[in-house]
């Protein structure tokens, strides 16, 4: 039994609003146990990537649990070295083999690599048509990147997975994606635990009777995003999922919005590294 909520993507498929992130989850038992524990706790959405080197461990866990495959939602991502048309087609099949899950629910272009993202998206459309993945999307794409795709293709991403939390409230991106029926999926929603002691967040959490992590996750849900908290600790995995029994009042949501300081903890597509131009 799970209390999970769902959103409907622009292709008609439903996506669970809370998923387990596995970035920097060590390959092997650490990832396996985290995924297994999360599904036992009620999660139905697991997010991995080729670059995380733990797809096979995610696959082992989802094949070990008693929850039917059709009740689970599995996301993985195409890494930069595999971008391009032919290489993207091959990379998807290899990810699917490592996951051993029959099909990929959501396949994302991990980074908007300048010279290859369009060919990669062309491959993604073909992969969706072939049924290897049900839904296709992108990660770390800016508004300009998304506009470029729209100018070239009839099929828009179902998801744009980006860093998103009150301390990096990308309001313009959220509004643009909402206008195009593209769901924002928030990674690093807990700010890598670097703001858990911030006085305003602590005060709000105490007033709501929830932990700072639960408040951050709930904020994303109420801003109509999918959210991907990451942990390998069983107690925190359970804590991060206990976000469906309360609502944050509008006045408090506005206070959380005001925490924005454009605090980026991961790669920033507006300031990309020289080896990954966008």
C-alpha cells in the first residue's frame, strides 16, 4: 500500500510525484538496499542514470521486490559520451539490459550538449516509437534549449529534470515549462543538506511539525513538480516519503519562495564547464 500521488505527463502516462534519486549512491549493495527499502516504504519511482554506474543494482532491486513491474516507474538517462543519433539508440538498449526491467518508463537526455542534443532527441523519438521507453524527456535544459527543440520537432519533452528548491527557485523556467505542459522534475531538492539549519526553514518546519526535508519536498509538490530526494539511509528514505499527510498554507509557501538566492549545488547549464558546452 502506498500514499503516492501522480501527475499526468503530456504523453498521457502518469508519473509518481516522489521518486528516489540515486545520484552518488555507491554501486552494489548500497544502491540495491536503498532501492529495495524505498519500494518497501511505498515509493514507486526510481531515478538512475548511465553516469551513476548503478543501473544494474537498481534492476536487481526492482526484480527482487514483490511489487509488480507495471506498478513501478523507472527513469534512466543518456550520458554525454553516448549522445548522437546512432550512439543514443545503442545506449538505450544497453541501459535497458542493465536494468533488466522490460522497458524504460522515462528516458532523459542528461545534459544539453551543444552539438549533439538535437540528434539525440531524434533518436529518443524513435526509441519511444519502438517501445523501448514509454516517455522521453530532458535534464538541465534551459528555456532556450527547449525552444530550440520545439522549433525542430513536433514532440516536446514530457519532463525537464533540473536542480530546483526554494534556494534556487527557477520561476521563469517553471512558468515556461508549465505553459508547454512539460513537468519540472526537481533534483537536489534537499540542497545537499546545506540549508537544513537555515533559521527561516527551521522555524517554518517547527511551526508545521515536520522536518526541514519534508517541508522542502512538500514545497516542490505544491509547486506542481515531481521531486527526487536522495538517500541510502532507510530512516531518511521513510521520512522523505512521509509528505502526503499535510499541506503548507499559501502564506508559508510564499515565505519559502522568498528563500531564493540562486544557490546552485550541481552543474549549472547557465555556466557550463568547458568540456560540456551548451
